[in-house]
């Protein structure tokens, strides 16, 4: 199982970034997938989750209306479109297979820094 994130970087407040995650080594279309993040000095938190077929999506309250999770099962890809970014969105973002106690595979993370 391998999950590789990309797309992080430095962006000004109010800006946008699109994170990508490419999955390999398992049947991607069979699994719920999630994005987590961990800010410096804070615990890792769930940002968004998407069901195996993409029909059920949920977001953390802090990102709802600003972030959009999606997936392309034909390409084994998951995405996180992040708009209206705030300094408090600064964190390492992780692509995850599963969610919560069922999360059993993590990517290496991609750093998002929101700063002027």
C-alpha cells in the first residue's frame, strides 16, 4: 500500500491550493479515503472524508464551505481543493486510507503554509 501526496506549498491568506494523492497497491475504489492534517504543536485532525464511490462526503466544521474533497477511481487519485485559505490552515496534510480507528495507511504528508 502506498499513498503519495503532492501540491502543498506557501500561499497567502485568501489563496487556493489543490492537494493530490495517488494511491497504489490496493483496490482504491473499494475504500473510504480521508484527508487529515496536523498543525505544529497540535493533534492530528480529520479534514474531510469521502466514501468509496464518492457519494458520501463529510467535512470538519472549520473547513466546510472552503474545502472540497473529490476522487477519481479510474486514476486512483484523491484531491482536496482548498479555497479561502487562512493562517490556521497551516499544517502537514495527510492522505489516509480509511478514517479514525479504521485508518490503516498514511502518506508521508505535504506541508501547507498560509502566510503573508
